[in-house]
C-alpha cells in the first residue's frame, strides 16, 4: 500500500468506521426489537436466539476466510463486496414474512459482515504503521462501538414504537451505500506480499464446530440435554475441534496458524474477547427481554434505560485506546475485568434489577468495563504479528468476538428458556416471576466472564507474556512452506 497523507489516512479510517457502525448498530438495534419481533412472529426464546446467533454464527465461521481471502486477492475488493452483501441482506430482512425467512436473511447479512470488520481492521493496520498512531486509530474504532451502543437502543426504540421492527434494517441502506462510494473513490487497494492459500478442510471444520455447538446449546432446553439429537451435535462439535487442531498443525499454510497462540498476549486477547463479548451479548439479550417483558417498558423506554451503559462505553473506548498507546494494555484490562465482575455480582447477589439506583449502577459498571476492554483486545491481537498476515491475525480477534457473542446468547438464552418454559405469555405474571428466578444463574455466568477477563488480562500482560510474544514473532517470520511442527524442529536444529 502506498504511503498516504495524514488527511487521506483519517479519511480511510472514517470509511472503515462506517462499516463497523452499521454492523454494530445492527446488533444493538435488533436487541431492542426482539420483544416486538417475538410477538409478531410468534417466536419462542429459542427463536429469538436464532435471529441473533444465525448472524454471529455465520460471521464467526467466515471471518478468517474473509481475512485471508482479502490478503490474497485485495482488501478493497473484498470490502466492497461485503458492503454490497450486507446492504442487500438488510433489505431482505426488512421484507421477511416469517421467522425462518428472517433467520435466513440474517445469514446473508452475515456473509457480507464477515467481509467488513476484519478486512477494515487489516486496512487500518496497513494504513497506520506507527504503533502509537495505530493505537489511537484503534481507539477511535472502539469509540464507534460506543456510538452504536449509545445510538442503537434509542434509534431502535424510536423506529420500533413509531414504524415497526422492520424499519430497523432500513438504517443500514444509506450508510452502506455512502461507504461503498467512498471506498471506491478513496481507499487504495492492498494485498499481502505472500498470502496464504485457501484451506477448505479447515473452513469446514470451523463451521462444523461452531454450528453444532451452538445448535446443541440453544435447542437443549426444549429437546433435553440427553436427547439423541443433542448428543450427536455435541459429539460433532468435539470431533470437529479435535480434527481442527490435528489438521491445522500439519498444514503448511493453515486457516488458523496455531503458532499465533504461543504468544501469551495473543492467546489472552482471544480468551478475553470470547468472555467480554459473551458478557455483552448475554447482557443485552437478558436486559432487553427483562425491561420490556417483565417491567412492561416500551422499546424506546427500554433503550433509554440502557443509555448509561452505552454512554460509558462511548466515553471509555477512546480513553482506553489512548491508554493502550501510552502505557500498554494491562491497566485497561484490569479496570475492565473489575468493572464487569462487579456488575455481574451486583445483579446476581444483590438483586440490582429490583432497585433503579442499583440497576443504573450496574449499567454504568458494565459500560465502563466493556468500554475499556475492546481496544486492548484489538491492539494485542495485531501487535507483533507480521503486517503481511494482518488480515488473518485481525480475523482471529474478530472471530473470537463473534464466538463470544454467539455463546453468550446461546448460553444465557438456554438458561432463560429452561426457567420460563411453560409459563405462558411473556407479559404474564407467572412468566415475570420465572424470568427473575432464571436470571440469577445467568448473572452469575456474566460475573464469571468478567472475572475471567480480570485474571487472564493480569496473567498475559506482564514481562513473561511479552517475551512469549517476541519468540512467537520470530517463529512467524520463519520460511513458509513447511508444516508448523517441522518448522520448530528445524529452528531448534539450526540453533543447535
């Protein structure tokens, strides 16, 4: 990629942030619309889970493929295709006649979305080559997530209450079209000097793992954890994971380079991303249904209730980016872990949902924690990795986020579904009592996610962790064309 002027670099960053905005806004707006969609489409809790997880599941399955494909055939080209598909999928979602069609069209959206965020992050990584500039750019990127969280619930509430839930997909059209035109005009094309070859077997194993695991978790409350179908899908997930680890290790150019995970900061960022985004998706899913179905709030009022969380995320995300650029990721990760754990404990142990002061305190704590966690995840994932493989490294980080989001909705939804089964209408008194009881273990799960962010963040941001990152970077610079295990043996022999 040619060296760009500072003004052109900022414009490229703005264009990339537009793609993040429509993808992030789509998720937050959709959460506010869930109760309205549930009533109109006569959907169960599992049906609502699938409207979210069908998207995140496809996204997680294809992100690494999109990242490596963009490195190979051109990042701008893949980015433009992604904008077209995402915009088209949004139109189709707004026209969906039933739940099954909506889930299918969400998958079309996800195919396009898989070509946006990881590819945009790769473009940013190759545009901002100075580490401090890159950290600040990633801070802005994280701030866009805060904007989407702040604006999404309010915009979604206004649209749902005034026009209907289908209108939430219309807001993607103007942003997607403008981003497409600006990309065509201002974003330069770039490719990796030595891109990886396609890995269809690895891709199928990833799809098998994520798809079967998600299906087993979502459908188990209705079918039973010991039902033959659930056991078959659970076994398929286990076999896919084992096959992925064995096959990718022996492949010269794998879909997932397992050597990345020998870097403690990179591995830590992956685990933290899964936990943080599982907490976010579970938090949004749980609170949206609680505020509208239990408290009886409108979609708009529910969105306004969650504004404290969104506002803190908006404020803290760029602050975290500056902290990471100046002091490293450790402080941001520790603050994030403490705040998210405290939020979960407030609801799980002190019934925060029964008192507005405690409720809003919990929302502020979660917004603070999530706002601080995103920038160190992204920065750690791409730092120390060869720029030629930036698409793959960024895609692994993005995949971890989507896996977390998928698992968060699946697990929290499964807990709720088991607790409210057979309680009648979502607006009934019996349902409300059952929902509050079922939310207790869900909040303990979210507190556990926050604790994991704290502990893993502390463990993988010290001197030892940085040394593992340096050793991993040296291994990644080794000649390609030899399976990873053989490269390490060759490296050891040469040192001897």
